[in-house]
C-alpha cells in the first residue's frame, strides 16, 4: 500500500477566461503536514475545493488514498475531515447539537466523542451554548472539532487560524502537529 494519501494529477481549473489552477501536481504522504502559501487569488482555496469534490476540475484529477475522486468519490472522502474557509453552523442550536447533527451525517456520533472533540479545541465549557453567541474564533474552533469528529485519516483545513487570537493560533498549530 502506498503511503501517498493525496495526489493531484495535472489538476486544472479555469473560470471562463481566468486560469485559477494550472496543471498542479502534488503528493502528500501519510504523516505529512502540507501547507499552501501564496497571495489571495493564487488558487489555494480552489485547489482545496477540488480536493474535496466541492467543485470540479476543468482537467486533471485528485486521488485520495489511491482512489480517483472522479471514480470513487464517496469511499475516498469517507476518510477525510475538512474545514473550508468560514465554517457554517445552525446558529440557534448549541455547539453540542450542531456536532450531533453535522457530525452524524456519515454515521452516528456518541456524546462522549462530541465532548472529547469539544475539549480538544477548548470549547467543552460552551457545549450547551447557542452558536449565535460564539465569536468568530470560537466558530473556527467548532469547525475544527467537527472536522475531527469521525477520526479522519486526512484532515484538510483552509485557513484554520482565521479569526483566532495568538494563543488560539498556537493551540491550533500544536493540535495539527
């Protein structure tokens, strides 16, 4: 079994006359921490969206765990947790209830698992508070907890420290490591 868990093969995305991603070839191995660096508009989020099959490439392909997203999307994405830009939640529900609903879309999630993830991101004391009372940084933390809820083999995070204070940024970096 290959230790490459994410591969792009000449991944390309064009929006009318604008080329957003141009024949990108990358390989990410199990255990790697891989980051995209570049200015706004460089195609980072577009690439991540294609990796998660949220948008479709103009050309090329993405392989997750050796499976083509074009041919085996469901099985490949089952092992992935992700946050894309600003996570969205049901604001009138508590953090715990959001985790139950959204985390349970793939399979039921136990209360213990939910609390473990909320503890992991520093939100266990706010589990029963409505999300509408959360700061932007707290929403980011809740998104991270949700990305980790099903113990994924691959975690894809798009700007996971946006809106976090310096201590929160450090905690997220530590958690990633």
